[in-house]
C-alpha cells in the first residue's frame, strides 16, 4: 500500500483570501494570516519565505483580481515589488 503524503497544515490552511491583503500592501491590516494558521512575528508579519511561497502559489489569481480593481496611477503591489512578476508574466499588473 502506498504511503500517504503528509500535508503541511500550516500552509494548507492559509488561502488566497488570507494572503491577498498582505501581498498587496505588505501589512496584514485585518489579521487574516494568524487566524488562517500562518505563523507571524511580534509585528504581525510572516516570514519572507512564507510570503514568497504564497506569492508563487497565488500570483496569477491575485494579478487578475488587481488588474480589474487597481487604478492606473497606483503603485505596484508590495509582492510585485518584493518578488517580481511570476515567470511567464511580461506585462505589469497595472
């Protein structure tokens, strides 16, 4: 019988909704990340490694949402400034 893969519960429980504000602004204004099971430091920020993994997982969905909701004069989202666009993306999200 094959061995069942163990799921990392900390990362599996955090969703697109929990990460969206943090990846856009660089701050979790509504404290969604701790309630979703993401470990944060005393200032309420997750590790850069966790943020980078979340960005790779949710970048395409978030860029599609931001393309509709963001105005042209607004700055790029925090995650784009920190981690860049995901591979295969040539245009800016504005």
